[in-house]
């Protein structure tokens, strides 16, 4: 028996398994739930938050959004309150979510009956990841973000959506052109009225996508520091003031929530600058 014939069965199994793994990743525009128990707990937590009402600004996204208004990141939460208190803002981001996971959460109750005046969306970096996306994946991410916009419009037809450009990431600088292309694609969904497009990337990175000093966590080169979050806040606040007027002296949004697993451990993650474990996902 030749070496090729001996290796063929093993090669065939490898190709089959690789193809199966690829097939198990759902398209970005098809709702897909997270299967882990912590994400399921977080979904129930966010459903309860949605039912409490009093929400005028609804933030949606992955961990970049979640960490800003979460009890287990108190330094970020303090910055959140400093910028948005009086506007009745609530954070519905969840760490590690891909576009299709966010879409599933929206279509499974987390926006039902909330009726916010403004929705702030930042999504897509986990679909990009640290591996260079091909043309098909760029198109798929674009299509998925459009599906989220459509779901938001269906669930909250009166809300103005502030669609935020995907932030630059330097865990693999080679993905910057793909991020730029996706941002150019999704910018076309904005009409300047019901959907506003906000791109603050020129304040987070230079023209080549290299992060400016102090903007992102030095460990993962993906998650914003306090300085990075303030850049996003500064971009948002002018639009929010235009849409809602100045913030009130009181706030009626539900209390902030956090990662259920962090609550179970009785721990919090306060640092805006401490290195995180390097990861290709915004968790």
C-alpha cells in the first residue's frame, strides 16, 4: 500500500471534521443562541431588566458594550454613570456575543416592550476575530448587522438607532482593512435620521489602524480603557443631547447588572488598565 493510500482515510476524516466545524458556525444574519449556562443566566437577567421599564437609551452589543455599564467593572460603571446618568440608559451587551447571538437575544424578548427612544449598537468584532476575514465573511457580517438593525426597527419602531463603527483591534493588525470595509458597508445603512452612523475610530487609532496610546487594554488590544470609553461617550453625547435634550437630574433606568459568574464568585474587575488575557473575542 502506498503512503498516499495509507494517509487518505485520515485526511478524509480531517477534511470532513473541518467542514462540519465550519458548517456549525451559523450565518451572521441567522439568530443563534449561546449554549453555555452563564450566557443563559445572563439572558434571563437581561429579560428581567427589560421588564422593569424606564429605559430611554438601550445599549446593545458584546463585551465592549457590556463592560461599560456592568457591576463587575466598577471603574467603567462609574464612567458610564458620569456620562449617561439622567438619560435613563441601560446596558444590554453580553460578552463574547457574535452578531448572530445578539440577533437571537433581540428576537427572544430582550427588547420586547422596552420602547426606548434611542438604541446604541456596536457589534461585529467577534465575527471578525483575529483571523483575516475573506470577502464572503465580510459580506456575511455586513448582512448580519443589517439583520440586527431590522430587528431593532421591528421591536422599537420609534427609536433612533446610533450604529457605531466596529472599533480597531491590534491583536492582529492585518484585520484592520476588513474592519474598515465592514464599517464602510454598514455606514450605508444610515439615513441620518432614524439611523445615525457614528465612527470614532480616528480618535482611537492612527490612519493605519494602529491604536493610540492608552485607548485599549494593553493585554488584549481589543477592549477599551477608560480613555477609550470616553472617546465613545464624547461621540455619543452630542447626538444624545440633540435627540433627548440635556440629561435630567434624576435617572429612572433599571439598576445595572453584571456577569452572573462574577456575582457567584463575589468578585469584580475594576481596572481600566490591567492587562487581560489575550483573546480574539470580546468577552
